[in-house]
């Protein structure tokens, strides 16, 4: 696309690269914003169905416009800033949360060689960028100058440390198996398990347990039930969001759901074949890769909603025990098993 603007309009390389990159960003960001609005609607409908309720069904056909009505409502509300709050950080916190949820999408492969930035260290970029999201929560809790938001911020920090370490070791197993940090290469490395028929690490007995650990850790990463301890209304009112209103509150919601969609994409990409069809059969490749990726993301989002609608919230000590005493040792064991297996198979037993 850069060369198109260079030769078609005679622009310099720098301007052409900037315009082409901006178009790529908008191609992802604008549909993502629409998807966030609709995914909130889908989330509420799934919860309603599991509780034998109707859910949104009044605003627009089948209630499809309910999310847009909610967005208009918060847009028209007054933004209230507590007198004792640190105003700069108070307003900056939701922007950080929302922005961080968007920038990770730059390296997600939607099809073969189809990503905004196809970098060799994409997985490291994902870890670094997604870890920044907790700063928005910490800043929101601290800058509110209120007791319950501050408790929520401390919980978010401890919660992040407990499962981010396990996620790191899970990803090491994937990197060892694929031999690359590039997400596109990781997807291509998942071709042809089970005599060349199945695509995806989920069929790999050494990586399937890590897929389960990564999915559960994704729930904690996005502060979704049963790990929504930063927003535990029975203990912390609304946690770090307690003092927020209007669009500041909406940005937290948009960031949370954008992060949920991102985690669905990463689960599909790392363990379930990403843009590859589920079976390594020729005619299935006629379907565009982005369709397969979206279908897998939809399946994971249903699991996210299913868990939130049915599983009770963990206590704080239970989450810490799960992260440090179960997931961390388990992920370390599988790093040892995967690396040992690869040494035997790809290098051979030393004489």
C-alpha cells in the first residue's frame, strides 16, 4: 500500500508509509469498535438465556440497538470528578486502559501475512503491551482518592503478578514448539497434527493442558468472572470504576470488552490454529482465513460468557493460590516436558 501512494500520488516514502499505516489501523480499529458494541449485546443475551430471561429486546429489532442507546446515554451524562481526586491521572486512567486494549491488535494475524505489523517478536510485544493495561486500573484506583477504588487497584496489581508469571511460562512452551515469537509462524506451525489431518495445538498432548491454563488466565487477565475481584460489588462497590461517570466510565467498558475480544483472538491463534481451518483438508482453505479466526473467537467468547453466567466469584486468597501454587508449577513442568521432548526428537539423544 505504501508503494501505491508513492507511485499514484507522487508522495515521499515517509508520507506514503504514514497514510498506509493509518489506513491499516482504521481498518482494524473501526470494525473493532463496532464489534465491541455488538459483543456487549451478545454477552447480555447469553446471560439472559442462561437465566431464562429475555435480555435486551426493545431498542431496535431484537434489541440490536441497545448498546448504542447505552453509549448515547453515557455520552450525554455529566462527567463528575471528585474534588479530592488527582484530576490529570483520573482522566488519563481510562484512556490508558482503552488505548492499551487497541495497540495489541497490531500484531494479530487475520490471515497469512495479513497483520498491521508482522514483527518477529510479536509475542513479546503482546506480553509487554497487555501488561500495561493494569496501569490504567492502578491509576484509576489511586487518583480517585477513595478507599474502595484504592483497594481495587492493589488487588489488580497482585492479581496481575499472580497469573502473568504463569502466562509467561505457557507462552514459552508455545515458542519452544513453534521455534518463533512471530504469531504468523506460530499459526503455521500448528498444521497437520494426527497424521496430517488436524490443525491446532489443542490436539497436542504437551500443549493442550497449557491451552486450558491460558484460557483460565485469560479470564483473570480481563478481570472477568470468576476473577472479577477488582470490581467485586459485594466488597468494593464497583472497584476502581466507583468514582467514574459518563464517557470515562464508558472507556473502561470499551477497553474491557476490546481486551476480551483480544484474548479470544490470542487463544484461537496460539492453540487452535488461528486463521487455519480446523482440518487440514484442501477445500476448507477456500474459506478466507479471517472467517475461521472470527468463528473461533466467537466460540471462545461464548465460553467467556458461559463462565461469567454460571461460575461463582473466587475469593481473593483462592485466586492467589490458583496462580502461585497450581498454574506456576504446572506451567514450569510443561516447559520442562516440551523442551525435553524437543531435545530428544529434534536434536537426538547424546551418545
